[in-house]
C-alpha cells in the first residue's frame, strides 16, 4: 500500500465519521437516543474522536471496527425510529455479522430495538430537576455531565447549586472553575454569568446559585424547583440523620458522593442499583475506589468464586490532604501531598460488603496516596475457589466489559504502554489492565485503573438516573 492509498483510506473514514455526526446529534436531541460503540458514547464527539472510539474496539474485539460498516447500522437505527434508549452500534454490528438467519440489516436492527419501538416506546417524562449541594471537584464534573445530558430533554436537568458565599464576584469565580479545569480541560460550550441574578447559563441551561450556610435555610420551591434529586458532594454528612436535613420542600431524594454510614444504602451502578427500594429517599454512591473494586470483584466471584482477597489502592492526592506540611486531624495526611507517598486508610474494602452482601469472602484493604492529581490504580489480589489461567481470566473479563450488566462499569485494555494519564476522562468505573494481570493457579492479581474524579462522576450520574426513573434501556440486550 502506498502513502497515497493510506491517506485516501483515512479520508474515506473521515467522510463516514463526519456523516455520522449530524445523525447522532439528531437522535440524541430529538429522540433521546444515545449512540455508543462498545459502551463509549459518540454524542458530541469530533470526527477524530469517533474514529478513535472505533479503533479502540480492537482492544476488546480483536480487530478495529470500520465506520464504513457501522454507518449503515446507524442509518438502520434511524429507520427503526426508536424511543429514548442507549444503542450500541458496535454490538449491533457484531451481532448482525454472527447471525445466520439471512435477515437484512434493517430487519436485524429492528428486532434488536423492539423493546423501544412502536407501542413499546418510553414516553419522555421531561427532565428531572437536580440540585448540587457543593461545587468542588466532583460537583463541577457532575455539573458538566448534567449539562451534557440535558440536550436530550428526557433525563436530568441541573437547576441549582448550593454553596456558601465566598466573597465578591462569587458566581464569576465559580463559573471560571467550571469553564477551565487543570486536569479535564476546557468546558465544551458556552458559559454566561449573571452576577445580579446569581446564575450561570451553560449551553442554554440556567443554573441558579443559592447561598446558604445549612440545608434548613432553603425552600427550593421558591426557585421553581420541585421533586428534585439533591446530590450532596460536600461529604459533610454521611449518615441518614445528617443527610435527611436536605429533604426540604422541593427535594424528593438525596444522593451522597461519598460512602454512606449506618443504614444508608451504598450503590455501585451496574452491581446493585436494582436493589434500591423505590421509597428510599437517602442513599450513597459509595467511594470512587469502591466503584472501581466492586464490579471486578462481583465478576470474579460469579465465575471463579473468591476465598479471600486484599486490595491495595495507589490513589492520587485529594483536597483532603495538605499541599505543604501542616496540621491535619488525620494521621499522615498533614504531610505535603505533592511531595510524598502517604499511607492512609480506605473504607473501600469494608464497603464491598455493603454492595455485595452475599459475598462470603473477606477482603482487606489499604491505600497509598501519591503525588499525581488524578487517576488511581487498585491492585486486587484474590484467592479463588478454583484454579485458572491468565488467558481464561482475561478472556472472561474482556467479555464482561462487552456484554451484560457490568459493561458500562468495566473497561478493558491491552495497551502495552498504558500509564495513568491515559485514563483521564474515562467514563468507566474501572479499566482492567490485561498486560499487568498475574494468575497462578488459584491466585489472581488484577491491576485496575480508574479516574477517581471523572469515572466516579459518571457512576454518580448513572445512579441518579436509576433512582429518578430517567435511566433508559441499553440495547442490544446482551
């Protein structure tokens, strides 16, 4: 193949990807349909990003997906006219190629999308109001995701942010932090500030900033907010009594972005969200590390059984640590976060039991904070109930990342040169590093990357969608 041939093929792929963009946009905006390829969203993505998402499929399917092949699948989805849903065109293509019933592509796609076609379509209930209590690292990333999802008009709508007033030009300064992020880059869109009204309008979404020192000062209905989901990302209250203070007029449910204490349910999406009592008004999304560990633990328990285990998390530093040596109420966290590896405790191991109450195995845990700003890794050392091989474990986890209830939580990579910064912005709770895994008889050691900020924030959004009734079917159902 000549250089010209290679460039011509690239341009042909670009044309196909460019043709996808308006189709994907219309499906998302007008129909509430999110198009994905192997669980990676294609909504609001550039031509090159769409091509990269297709190329990434070789990590899990063995060969690169072709946009020339998925474009006809996308057009067949449009012809089927589905209702609100998540549709994976990569999985539709794989399924169609494996099907031997001599169906046309259009017939096959219509069959797979039947749960959201015709009389089965879900009628959008309209956006559900969401309030953020706090606007720190997780709060701002959750805000970005909520603004992104508001375009479909069928899910969640960020209505307000509650903070303590920091001084003059408070809204302008908070808008600047939303607009620019040292780790996750610039906000994709437009942000307009109205200091007089205490509002930020982001991509057309007007967000009211409410200044309050405690939950009992606020009547959300005075701002036109009702039946809202409140996301507390301050971590100030973690038990039912404290979090119930948020159940003020206008607030229907409270979701905590930290491990809940006592009888507060800890929810890891993909694992136990269906166990939540619809009447439950206070719940937790557990921690970023719990969200990274629980899905692979469940997967390994389901297939191999677990006798016991230990998890060691190597975690990026957080705002809870000091930048320079200074007093801190916790041991070791007072030492300079950007200069030291800091041994600290983690509640993730004990939280596994709350998310997987039927798991009999005891799993211990510890953590080391390191001088990186984002992306962590958990080393999960398991003693299994049967002997296996590295090849069997990786083939199984690769399959889990593609199909079934854990496919949005677990991603998989065989990239030989992968390092932590490669996973900034990952929308999965965890990425299994296939090359790093060690398996010897009944002992398996898994290396699990996770974006402890963005990946966790996507899990928070998924939990909120689930408990608010705005989560849509994911198809094809494999």
